[in-house]
């Protein structure tokens, strides 16, 4: 029971940290629309490796919902949710295969995230024009995924498994 | 440790593969683009207007929910100079002149794209 409460509290903190990171990221200038580092994903990668896909999914979806409600719109909720869900599914599956490190997993997540958002944009705007951005966004997602994977790996190594929360 | 090294190598393969494929796709779209001659403006999937890329103009695009984008055509380039949307991504985007290039304003659902009619 104590373990469960601790985990719950920690996941709540992770959600808050992910939200703050989305806010912080909005201040980082972007080279092109849609190109972002995906700072909140550092937290998602950490939770995925430490607590599993269910916890990571919960943190990710609550983060997207709360961020859209506080700083965004219904439209940003649709984009955010599509990106978050597809990237989490891909990352959870790749992690299960044990083929890649956190870097490879988060690269796939970044690419999946951007692809999902482009598809939603194409559907919402009823145009295929946005698909021309896909190669650029995939390259961006790869670079972002490398950074996120390295940061997530550092976080996993630095925060010990038996975090003594007393 | 050996397992870690193997994972790292597979990471590199994954990253290399993704970059290679998207790099080729990017290169192909850059190579096969042609100078355009018309600017098509779509709002929410419906055509709002078509304009000549080689005639300087300033067009006010109004959307149903009260939003607007100002499209300016100068010297064969199209650019958005003003917009009602909060993020202003469309304003910060580079001006466009080649076929299939586009400026997109997600909040207003406005798509401005270049098309080529007289293929030579």
C-alpha cells in the first residue's frame, strides 16, 4: 500500500514536471512550425522505463489534456493527443522488443509523434499540402528524439530505482 | 555490456535509416519542384480564391470565426504578413514561390499554396 501511494505521488509529480516542460518549451524559438524538442517527452521516457507503459500513458494523456486546457485550444488537444498516443504506442512496443536503448526508442517516438500530427493536420484541414512537410518533420523528430533519449537516459541513471522518499 | 553495445549499434542503424529515407524524400521534393504561377487560397478545405503569382497584390482572407490572414504577393513570392491567430506561425514562415509549397495557418484552417498551370 505504501509503495502504491509513493508511486502515485511520484507519477503526479512527473505529470506536473511534464506540464512545466511544455510551458518552458513554448519559449524556445522554433526553426520551422512543428519542429520542437519535445521536452515533456523526457519525462514520458523516464516513466515508461521506470513504471511501464500504463503509467506513461496516463501521465502523457493527462499532461496533454491539462496543457491544452490551460494554454491551448480544442484543436491543440487533438494534435497533442494524436501525437502523444501514437508515439507512446510505438515507444512501448519498441521497448518491449529490447532491441534499442532509450535513444532509439525515443527517436521512434519523436518520428511517430510528428507523423501523427501531420496526419491529423491533413485530416482537419482537408488538404494533402501539409504532407510535404513530413520529411522535414521526420528529420526534426529524429534529432529531437536523440536529445530526449539522452536526457531520459541520464534521468534514469541519476534517479535511483529505490528512491528513498521518506 | 555487450548487450548495451548491440543496442547502441541498432540505435545508430535506426537513426541512420530514418535520416536516409527522409533525406531522400526531401531531396526529391526539392529537385522536382517547379516555379509556380498561381496562388490558391483555401479556407477549411474550400477554395477562397486564386491569384496570379506574378501580379503584386494584397489580399485580406477572412474566415468564418472572425479570423483573418493578410496575403501579400510581391515579385513572384507569396507571404503572409498579418494574421489573427495567436501563434503567428504563418507570418514567420518563409515566402513561397515554387509549386506545391504552402503556407498553412492551423488555427484559421487557411492553406495558401502555389500551383503551376502552364507546364512547359
